[in-house]
C-alpha cells in the first residue's frame, strides 16, 4: 500500500505517489467551502514540491471564491499569527513538518490561528468526501493573488512579548541549524534581534534539507560541532516548519527533544503558576516539574489541535509535546519554536547558570521511542490486540485517550497509531535505562512483534 | 432541445464555464495529461485577462509541475505571444489560458506543441487519450521544478513584429484608436502602435477582464470604437478580442469594414512586397482568390481552425494566410493568428497606399457575407450535417469541415463549433439581401431537422 494519511492532522502523502495535485485541489476546495468565502492565507516550507502543492491549493481556494494571500516560504507559526492580523478566515500551511523531503502535507488553520480541532477536521473530511464544493462564478472569483510578508509581523509580536533588552545585554552566542527549512528566514533574524552572535548553518531556504527535518539528538551532529568549535552558549535544531526545536548545551551535548517542554515549563511556571498542557506520551518530567510549583498537568491525545484547544479551555501557562514543540500562550496558543527560543533565552539571560546546569536540574528519566511499521489496514487491529493483551494485568492502569497507555509505579508504556505515517509508535519512559529496556520488551511481548 | 452542456473537451483543447464545469480538478488533470504528453521539459504558460485566469493558471501550474515540467510564466499576454515564446525558449510546449471571444464566464486551455503550433488532429487526439486514460507522469519530489517569470514576454513579441514588418515610414504618423476589450491585447497593442510610430488613442485598454463589450470583434460590438474614431478624427480604428489573436478594422468614417477585410488588407500589403501563395480556410470570403490574382498569386483552402490553416501554410509555403474572422497569420513572425502583426501590416498598407481606409475597403472585390450562430446540441451535429449534405446533394460540396455548398449565386457553410455548443452558418453572395436570405433559409432548415429523430 502507498503512504497517504488523511485525518485530523490534515492530509499527508508522498509526492510522485499519492500526494497528487487533484487530491490537493479537492482538499483546498473542501476547505474553502467549509470556511465560507473570505481571505485565506497560504504558506509553504522549502520542499521541492512546495510550488506545485501551493499552486494546487491556490487554484482550489480561488475556485471556491476565497481570496488567497500568498505568504511564500514561511514557518507555519508565522502564518498562524498572521491569520488574525490580516483579517483572514483561515490558512493552509503546505508542509510535512518533520517528514522527509519527498513527503508533503496540508495543515488547516482556522480563523483564530489554531489548527482545526478533531471534530472540525472530521467535518472538513465530510465536505471533501461529499465532493459538492462551493463554486464561484466569473463575477465572484478573485482575480488575483495578493502577497504578504508575515515574518516581520511575527518578529514584532515576539519583540513585544519578551524582555529583549535583558537578553541583548547577555550577548549570547547561539548556533542554529535551520535544516534549510523556513526557519532559515525567521530564526537567525530573531536571534540577531535578541542581540545574539548567530552561528547559523543550513540556513539556505533554496537548499535541500540537510538532514531529516526532525529535531532530535541524532540530527544534531552538525550543530554540536558548531557549538563546540564556536564556543557557543547553546545550539538549536529546527524542524521543517517552525514548530519544534531541540537544544544543545554549551558543552556540545544534545538534549533530548523531550526536554524542551519541561525546560520551558519550568521557566513559564517561574513567571506564573497555572495549568500545563501536554499529550499522553510526553515525558513525566513535565509532571515532576509542575509538581514543584503545585501546577496541574492536563494530558490530551497526541496532536497539536488537542493541545491548543486544551490550552484555551484551561487557560494554560504553557503547552507542548514531547517532540520538541512548545506553545507559549502570550505569543499564541500553538506550537511556535521562535516563541520557545524567546522564552528560553529570556530566562537564560537572568539565570546564573548555563543551559547544561538548567538541564541537569530537570527530573532525569529515560525514554525509548520505537516505530513499528505496519500495513495501513492492520494498524487498528494491532492496537486492539495489544489492548486485549494487556487488559487484565494492567487493570486500572490504562489510559485509552489516544492509543493505549499503561502506567507503572516507576514509568509507563504507550502504544498508538501514528497520525502521519503507517506505523505504531511505541514510547516507554522509566527512571533508568535498564528499567526502560524491560518495559520495551514487555510491550513487544504483548504486541506480538 | 436537450440541455446544452457547458463543457467542450475536444482536440482543440478544453473549454468550459467557470463556477460550473471548468473546475480546478479538471484543469489540473488536463495539465497533467499535457505534461505527460510532451514528456516534461519547459512549458510556456500565458493567459488573457479573464477574471478566472488566475485560478486556471494556478491549476495549470500545479498539474504541469507535478509531471516534472519547468514553467516559463509569461503572465497576461496575447495568445500568439505564448506561441512565439515556445519557439524562442525552445520549450517543449505551451498552454494559453483563454476562451478568446467567448463570454466572460468561459475559460479554456489551448495547447501548443514544441513546434509552436496548436495541437490538433492526431496530436490533439493523443492528448485526449492520455487525459482519459488518467495515467499521468508523477515526478518524484527531487525531480520537481519551479516557475520562472518571463517579464519581457510581450517585449520579445513586439520586437519580433517590428523586426519583421519595420516601423512606419518617417513623416507619416497615422492617428489610431485601439479597443483592446480590456483583454490581453491591452498590454501589447497600444505599445506596438506607439513603437510603429502611430499616434495612439486607447479605449478599453485596462487589462482587468471586465468586458466593456462582447469580446468578439464583430461590427455590432464596435460602437464605442466607431464613435471614438469619429470623435478623434482618427485615420483608423483597431479592435482586438480577449486574447488578441483576432483583429477588426474601423474606417476613418467610423464604419467597421468587416472582419473578412482585415485579412484582405493584410494580404494586399504582403503580396505587394513579397508575392507568394496565400492560404485561408474554407469559410473565408471568395474575395481572397480575387485579391491574390491581382498580384498574380494563388490561394489555397483548408479546413476551419487555426491549426489547419497553419499546417496548410507550411505545406504550400504561404507568405500570408489566415481566417476570415480577423485572424491574420504572417509566417515571417510565427504561424499564429496575431492581431499585432495584423495591425502592423494594415498600417503599412494604409501609409504606403496614401489612401483612406474607406477607399482601400471600397477597392476590394465586392462581396457580402452573413455569419449566424445559434444554440445547437453538439450530440446532434453529425446527423444534422449529413441531413444537410443530402438535402443539397445536387450542388458542389466541400465536406472537410462541416458542409460547404456552392450554389449558383453564392455559397454557404454549415459547421458546428469546436468550442461552444452552437451551430454556425456562413453565407456569401454578391449582395447583402441574397446573403441574408440564404443564411436564414439554411438556419430554418437546420432547426427543423434537429426536431426530427436522428437517423441511425
């Protein structure tokens, strides 16, 4: 079977196989019909298929009578902030985030800048499948596509929300790997405004992805070398669309992407105590940090729409997921790596200690993440089999909000279907490597794989 | 009569109504079929000013890119500019986004092959087969290319026209009114006239796709141009259609001289300079033969359709050709109907003759033509045309394209449109009354035949 995922996270597939212009045109028409006529922003990341997909999106939106504003290449969070600023009814980001370059996807943003919620995404799917789209006649169809530059606006909002002067005074030296993605156009500029000496690598949006655009230690090799050679205060690794970031400390040690949120939560809670929102399979370091401040933790299913929705519902002070994504609500209640950098550097500026010490002060756990590739038609069967296999022994310790999460006194095991690829994701966390391996084996035994 | 479909998919392209049948899905699939057909490579894309042009362009771009094509985007430009660029850039093909003279709710794709000619006949059918098979080239991500703008596309075209025809002789500066129908001609026509050395007054030269008049440059649609010519005391008036392939001429008296005479004036100028064969389609006035004979040249006839005429021109090594609907084709520049070339040739004719437009028109052989079109269900075309051929079997007929019947006192041609669900009747006779009577008689017959059950 060919990889194509149509779901609440949008529509995602491989270009040259399943992700065809007809498919994209259809989804764009469905989205335009679903939102009703108004202004819709369109941006893309730097994948080679970006121009093709963006053109198909634009054709579909124009056909439904929606005015299109082309933002060109920009991070998704810049689009999300601009939706309200430009009076748009929504936005479409053409990006497959952390997926390899031959993938692409559409992410649908609503009028308030957050992603369609799960139920709204289901409504959109119904419109798509019914196929009866709004059609603008010749006298209603927009005649041209406007262009807008929104990264400047993003920077303006960031400047207003963080103590730029305090960070500038520290003159940090920061190594940043933009993976030749859209963050190339935002992150170095933001760091410069923060008075940093910027050691940027892979910051050419015309270049190919320098590595898989997933911020995690295995993709931090280059930036670690730059941190060490350039004696930087920290290093940053971006993803393909500006949501996730992982960190490298001043010693050149790559921190797990799981640590971005606990670190940010610690900083946000120092400012104000309030709810922390994360998904079911993010490190329990989040709970341990929150407990230090007496703050509640709200756990949601995996996926940014759930995080944003819960952050609004619970008036959260911070939110995010274990993949390195953090939402700083004073900027916007949605994942935004530039806002994450702002929070991080403004706290690092007032801290007496370097990043390594802040990281070491976080609760130390071990997480293991594994992929179990499965044919798309067998995924839910496999998940159901796992649930049946653990039901008796894990009575009272299972959380079925998203996949199957089994709690242990000293850790947890989580198995769920990927939202984006044809696989099960197995995540295990424990206080120590040996125990984590034990839990992985425990899970594999019950997965039968 | 059954409901008239709003979509025409044929060997001359795909044409439909925006907000109805001409969906972005259809457009992107057709563009994929074309990209597949030409084997990827560079494709020139240009469009007229219709309001739906941007939507159609985006769908075309998506479809072409997905097959691995590299796009040279000429933006808003005349259709002949697209054809010229295909040759100039050695592109593998081109797509002109225009429904030329159709009403504003229509739009269309016209496909240009690597030889800069429109696909038609066998090649058109091959493209249709690929479209219907639906098995399009899907370029892998790393093979995808992008879109490059060609901001000087129109300049290249104007340079070509001026290079081939030359500026007007010094000291002669005719006053010209041009009506571009707010179409693609607006970005090229006035500039060409200025560069030729004319004094230019433009009306409807805002390229915004609003239709200040119906786009077809027929006499009844040219009232404001006629008024402007009279008001300004101009020497000549020119009218273009939406994609600037066709040209109509208004005399200094403010009278349309008729689209057939556009071609005749252009033929006169070319034959006076470079005698040679003339090629026109079979629905063009018989005056073409007479004009050609004045210069000792011969005229050949082809089936209707630009592609047929250009093929005939190549076969007979024509020095000039075209269609009686105001489509002038001058092979020194390109094998394409081109109102820019038409204006340049006719202005030269005007200036070098020292006569007025009305005098030039009066000196042409006398003829009267009537063109009529009326709604007609495409699916009844074949049997009604066969019925017509049977009815007039006593007279000489040309069945290459519809049914052309030559009667003792004139001729008529009955043909369906490749682009709209309409039937066209063209009749020619020595005087207007006779031409009208002939056309009206044929139309009545057709409308009676279509109510009869079709014969197997």
